[in-house]
């Protein structure tokens, strides 16, 4: 043990060198008397520089800096990491301020900056008051900035922009707004009649009425179901090597119905997590629980059924926390959380609440329930609680291994989230002992994460980036909130409106922040090139399913049929290679060929190729957000995939009656892009038509192959060569940036 004088000297030298404090006896008096907030000022430094060795995983020297009790207790070495009001006696301060390379912490990389050391010194001197990471603390309604803006969102965003010397961009034109908000709310352009009525309506409230019509459209539920299909890892197969077929599409249809009905988000969550346990549970409530029957099932011979049943339970725990709480919980299966205040025992206490259902790792996916959806009788796997006498014993697994069971744990929830102020939401934390109680605990308005995560997801859906960019991680090592006041305001709106997601979405899309142009000013580009402050609406490529749905819609091919079994639209030959059964990818010839993307059959071992090229997933695990990529494969899909070729053929057919090529091109542009065509666009694409017309002249066999069935349909045309040229032009239009982006 080093002498106290050595500790004193090293600490004093460092602090005085940093210019941050003076020593007075055994107590340090900080020059800067402004209060230090642990969660805001100290925790990020500890998480980034110290938790790797002194967090929930390694706990070197017995020190876990995420645990207040351990931080202020005597360590194995005899030191105390933090002695409140005495930096001199605090080993943490001594180590981070030491100039001795053998003593300094962290031992690797650059030392803490002078500001970081000074902040830790001041925090200790002020009493080392502990604090909670902002996302785990109760939401506070901060006073709104003074502003002339009518929408509270605009008051917040405008105030932040003003500090940077910026302002919101002017409002986008009505055509742009019509396309943007339709794609955001229903996943594709509005139908011709609704769009035309909005553009013709110049009376006050026209835009709000247009938004209301979109929110009332059945297509709304289909659009937002896509997000929950990713979160709920929905697929039409069981996964693993055999990846056999699974009938679970009734849950997808339940999602669409619940979203269209604007089921309050708290009830929506409770039904998916524990609808079967509700008093007087209906068939629909039980179907909702298929959310947690989307887990993988391993039916290969020789596997341990209990091992893979537990794998499914682990997945349910992880998915629950990712989808509803925005917390990376899965790593706590093996050890304490590296950064967030969650212990391994708490992980297994939570797991115990999900470990009492009847399902097993069996090929029949029992228990199942017979239902009728969309006029089709089917069965769907559901959750069903075991009898009280048959409840399983849950043990902590040492290092997460089934072969190393430890102590028995009782059901419960982590303390860091269970307490809100001096109480637990609705029930005592000790009473959160079964799946229904857990569902209600999660969906409580007092849960600091539940409404925040939902509001952030809504913002991310509309703006392409969440206020917390790492929407899968609201924890200490996440990105943090770019504007916590705005996020908390949105969460408050959601709660105040009875957890109506439609009300929250309307609040956002009617704001000036959402309605602004995406054209950036020079000042905005210079001061905020990444658009973090939102001085313009962000341009963003459409999602995989939106690109398909929009192409089908503008071409006139889209089937608006809702629900029912998944369908098999065209995909390249050779993708579907099934060894263990005789199932085949049978492409339909009727309207099922042109259904919306969410109805496309998803086989986990070979997902639909054109969706994967645009960042869709195999849905083997919960996907909170799709990370947008840009690769040549995406362009190859929209240029060559049969779906997009058929859309181009149909779009060209709709314009072939125009004998003038430029008129035909203008008609296709305006239909595809939802706005008036510009003269330069028309001229360039008309030139393409002229070139392709000449190239196909005298080659009717090739032209007929390109034109397809459209060659024999529609109005008369001067010839196949022109028809082929129009298809080429239509294909080019469907590949324009203005088509593939929403702004």
C-alpha cells in the first residue's frame, strides 16, 4: 500500500497543474463551485475510459464503477475508490491524476484530459453525489422556450437552431409534402383521388385533413407493421438448418388490425407480451402473443430440445428489452452489464418471468390455436402459461452456460428500472413475478424508458435518424439524446394522448420542422453538414418494401388486398433451394404477384433477394433499426429485377397513347415522382427514348421480349420499337434519386 503522502502529492500536483483546485488541509476546495452532475459530467468519462476493466464484466481489483456501493466501499487493496468530499483520500482521483505511468489509470491510451480530471475532483469534493443515467431517470416536462411557433416541437427545434445562428428552412411545396407524408404514413404515395383533392384544396386545414385521411387508411397499418415484423423477428419459417415452414401469418394480420385501430401503445405492448394472461382474454389477445413465438425452432435430429427451448427464452428476454426498453440486455446472460447498472442475477430474475410457458423446441410449434383470418382457416403458435404446480425452477447460469447452473432466482425486474422516485409503477417491485405483471411494469407511463423509446422510434421512422441515434441502446454507451428536451416532450405527448401513436405521428408531421424543405442553405451546410440540428428536412432513401410498393403503386399494378397467407412474387431462379422438404417457390400469376412487400414469404435461410439488397434482414433476431447501405447490388435490383421490369412495362403502357415522346415522358415522370416534371428532365429522357427507339427498330423480337405482355394491351402504338424505348425510359425513371428518396 502506498503512503498517504504519496497519494496526496501525486493528486495535488496533477490538480494544480490542471489549474482546477487548491488543497486546504485534507479537504479539497474546488475553484469552480458550479454543481457537477454525475450522470451528465462524470458517468460518460467513466463508461468510455474505465468500465472496460472496472465495469460489470471484469471488476478488476473488485471495483465496479457502475455500482455506487462498491465505489464507496473498501476494496481488496484496502483503498476506497471514492471518499465523498475528499479527493485526497479517493483512490480513483489519485490514479487518474497520477503522473506515474505505473500508477496512472487508465493504464492504456492517453490519460484523462485536464478537464476530465478536474470534473472528477469537483464531483468528489462536492460530496460524490450519485446520479442516474438520463434515460433511466424519470421524464421531466421542461419549460418550453418562448416562441411564436404554434407547434411545441417547433418551439424546441427553433430554439436549438437559433443558438447555432440557424433557422428552419421554408416549407416544402405541396407536391413534395403530399408524397413525403404519404410515404411516411402509409408506405407509398396516396391514391390519385386523395392526392388530387389535397392539391386542389386551398382552404385552411387542408394539410391536416390530408394527414387524417392517410392515418385512417388501411395502408397505415401495413406500413407500420413492417417495423414490428422486424422487431418481432417475424418469418414464415422456423430457422436453423432445416428452416421448415411455419404458419404464423395470423400474427402479422393481428398487427395490421391493431395498428389501424390505433390500439393504445401500452395495451398493444401488454397484449403482445402477455395477452393470454389478461382477465377474459379473447382469441385476438392470444394471437397477439405470437410475438414471442417467432423464436427459432431447431428440428434437426440429435439436438437437445431443452437447450434450444432455453435459446428461445434467452431470445425473448433480449427482444423484450430491445423492442420496448431500448436496452442491450442480452450480454447480462453471461455476466453483469459492462456499462449499465444491471446485474447477472437481475437478468435471470427477469428471465424467470418468461420461463413458465408450455412451448418447447418441437417441430409442431405447439401450443397452437385455430383461427380464421382473411377468410382463411389457419392455426397460429401462441404463448400459454404452465400450471402453477408445474412452474419451472430458474437458476442463474454461471457464465451463461446451461451446464453450470448456480443459485435459484425468484422472478423480478432490475432495480435500476423498477423504482420511479420512491415507488414502483402500479405494484411493488417484489410483486412483478409473472409475465403479465412484467408486461404491465414495462408498459407503465411511469417507466422512464417505455414512452421515450416509442417516441424515438416514431421520430426515427419519419426523419431517418432517432433523437437517440442508437435506438437499440439508450444505455450509457449509446449515442445519447441529441435533444433530450424534445424527446421527453414527445414522450409526454404520447402519454397525454392516451398512448395514441396516430396522435403522436400527427403532432410530428404537422410541425414546421417536418414540413420544411430539404434544400439546405449555405449557412446550414457550413454549420451543420450532418443536419443534426434539423435546419432542413433530411433526404433519405425509401425502405426496401417502400421501394417495391411505390413502384407497384405508380405503375398501377399494386394489389390492395389486405392480409392472408404470405405470397411468392418473382425472384431469381436458383435462390430457393430446399433440401428437407418438397416446398417450392411457386410464383403466382394473379394479384398475389403484386401484393405489398410485407406479405412476401420470408424464408430465414434465403430471404427475398431484392429486399436484402436494400437492407432488409433475415429476421433471425430482433432488428431495432436497419442500417442504410449503398451498394451496386441495389441498383442492379431496380434495373433488372422482374418486379421492377414489370412496373416499367406497365408505366410505359400507361403513357404510350401519347404520340409525342416528350408528352409520354412527362406523363411517366409526373406519375412516378408525384410532382410536375422539369424541362431538363423531360428533354434528357426524351433523348433516351429517341436513342432506344432507333436501337430497337427492325428488332421486333427483342423489343417484344422487353415490352412483355404490354405489347398486346392498351392503346395502339406506332410499333414495338417505340414501346420498348418507353419501357427503357420508364425503367430509368424508376431508378431516379427523386423516385428512390422521399424528399
